[in-house]
């Protein structure tokens, strides 16, 4: 997307970014969560009720991590949270591709089996349900999952207890505010802040 952003900036075409913040290309504003703080929140949610150090698996699904700044910020926030606690938590990261279900399940199973004392999985995208389904198939009920977004499949596993927490990124509100800010700028010539962080629900 960077060539488009550069072209719009050079030709004075206004644009608003949501979900992923790329501030150095001149958007009118960014709308979404503070990804770093949402990673710290995930760490805090994992830490509640955890009486002794254990291992954590971070799972990035369907995004090339070197081109997904928001996922890296989530991971950084989680890692920083635990480093600030002084607890010795082992944290491992893997990337999975849901377009290849057999490979997805094999790589996930290898990671789960390899990591001693695994108690938490942090899924940085909206696809926590894929991890929950595989853990359920293998009857691994003592690993808690934290993920993102209130999509029906995630809510299903949240209600079953396989997913412990979901952090809602409120995509409808992000889209609404983006259009409203463009209208405010183009039609009403209003000013607004360059960053609109949404609550960590």
C-alpha cells in the first residue's frame, strides 16, 4: 500500500488510515487501537490468576510479520509487560497460514508439543477460533487463548470457554469514524486530532 500512500500524499489527496498506523506518509489521521497497549493488556489478562511462571505462545495468522507493524507492536507490548513484571516467562512466536489447513495444524501441534509448561496462546489476529478448534480436537483444555475481534466463530469458543478473552477492535466504529473524518475535512473544513485511539474493550 505504500506506493499508493506516497502518491496520495504527493498529489494532496486526503486519506485516513485505520487498524494499522503508518504515520510517516501523511494521513489526515489514524483511527484504531494502540496496538502496543493492546499487547500489554493481553499480557495483563494472562497474568491474572497465574500463580507461577509458565510458557506463552504468540501466534500470527495470515499476515507476513515483516509487513504487519500492528502485529509486531502487539507482540512487543506483551513481551514488555512480562519483562516489567520480573517473572520468568518463556515466550515463543510462530507464524501460521490458514490457507493450508494441514500445515497450519501440523505447525501449531509441533509448537504446542515442543513448549514445556505452555499455559497461554496469544493470537494477534481475528483467527483465534482456528487455534481453539485444533486444541479442542486434541483435547488440550488447560491452555487458555486470548485473541481479537467478536466474529461469530470466536464468540462460539469464548462461550465454550476455550477462548479466555477477546479484545474487541470495533471495526465498524473504525470505518464509521474514518468516513466521518473525511467528511469533516472535505465538507465542513473541521480540524481533528491526528490520532484517534479507540478503547481497549
